[in-house]
C-alpha cells in the first residue's frame, strides 16, 4: 500500500488515455456514446428503440452517484431497455429511499453486502435467480462466497447480491503535504490537521473505525461502547474536520485541490486521483480498515425482473468490469477482467494481491435494529 507511485503515474495516464480513445472509437461505431458521458439517455421518459429477448422495456434503479452510470447507455444500446435512474449519497439515504418508496417502485438497488441482513429483515429485497446470472462463474471465489455469507453469523442459501465492485476504505493522504507514514487512525486527531480532515458521513463507518481505534470490538452490541465512541469523535476527531463527505465528487475535488489533507476515502476514489496525477497515497493503519463488496440487489415486487437480471448479469461481464476498473478505479469482482487490465492499472489496483486482500479486510458489522438505531442517533447528535 505504501509504494511510491510517482514514476508510474505517466504510464497510468497514458494507458487510460489510450483506453478511452480505443473504447470511444468502439462506442461511436456502436452508437452508444462515450463512457462516463451525459446521462440524458438514462433519465425518465422516452422509449427504447428495441427490446431483446423478452425483457421489459424499462428498468428503474437506485444507485450511488458516479458509481456505475457509465453502464446505462451501453446496456440500453445492447438490450433496448430504457433505464430510469435515481441516485443517493449515503447508506442511510439509500435504505430510507427504497423503504419509503414501497414495493414495485424500483427494480434494482445497489448496496453493500453488509446490508443484506438489514434489507432482508425489512423485507425489501428478494433473491436473484442464479440461472439467469450466467457471469457468476467469472467471480473471484471469495467474492462469490461473500454474496451468500457476507458476515460472521449471517449465512444465506439464496443469492441476494450480484457484486459489482469490492474494495477498502483506507486512510488517504496528500503525500506532498503529509510526508510521514500514517500508522494509526488516531493521527486524525493531530492538532496540526485542524480544518484539513474529511470523513465519510456514515454512522456505520464512523462507529466501526472509531471502535477499532479505541480497541473495542465493533461487532459486539455493547451500549456503553456507543458513549465511548461518541466522546472520542466529538472531542478529538470532529474538531479537526473541515467537512463530512457523502458524494465521491466532493471528496475528490477537495483532496485534488489540497483543501483536505487526509480522509477516509473509498479506494476507487483514491485510485481515480492517483491516475489523474494527484499526489495521493493510501495506507492501512494497524487497527485495520473496513472492506466492502457492493452490487445489485433485486427489490421486492420488482415490475421488470427480466430486465433487472439482464442488467445485473451485464454489469459483471468482462468488458464492463474492465471499463469499471479503468474508468472509475473500481477493483473488479470478475477475475478474468482483472487479468485483462493494462499493466500499470493492474499494479495500482493490486490485482496480484487481490485474493489475499479479500481475505484480510474487515467486513462492516450487521447489528440488530435497536443497536443500529442507537448508533445512527449518536452520529446525528454530534456531526453538526
């Protein structure tokens, strides 16, 4: 994690420019538009030019902003299915959005494996039909396992998640400003970083990282620990925070401009900055970092189930997974796609160490409803 990237940035940028040029030429010939282009074709309204293979003509989905929107025009061109997409910026917003909408409003919802127990408990998602997701055979074995057994004590015989990306949420710094090697999350409390820190605005992540920092077990539901986490965050960490980030663009822009020196950032966002030539490095403190596997979930009462299955399957196809890695910095869940990446991108995304890393990351906890609510209330009470 601590290797210098300096001499490789030119190669990364050259590879990405060449990839974009080659892919843009292909897409122009296919009539699908450029990767990462405008989402006008994916907004509400309009009709698909054709629909293939008995799929519904529309697909309604909810996803993270800037996460997988590049897939929409490609899928629409290939299958003739019109995508109506909505976006959210936090886990709490995501769950609240689909819960308030009710069954049948949306078809597909993108979230992390850690939320499977909560979402099944709320009766918001239903299992996928594996027979219709033929690209599952291309997944890393550990990733495939995590779709059924995402957390200790939570095992599912049915498939509730079709993964799209996996990764870490490491300690990320501007290496041109912070020259030392961070070894602990406690570094975020250093007074010299006052006004130069940003944190992911998410109660689950904040509790998890802080519990690790304090030597507490983040998987145990100990009410007294909530007060310990609250005191540490309120008195030691939050005074240094410039702002809490919820969308990738916010933290990428702030770190790229040097307004923020250190943050906990999804590694795909850090990889985007590194590929763009920004002096950014990522570290894994000795307490550990949160790991995640995110992907598509089928919402209860989906009105377009066939189109939903086609989209989930297409999202883990090798070409799309390569696109996701090169264009968005996402670690691919498709092992064939990982092998097909350009050399410098392979090194940056640590493809050679992927299986080892997947076994070492700490999954986010899945607590009971009461403890989860208490943690959320704690975070809301101190974050402003």
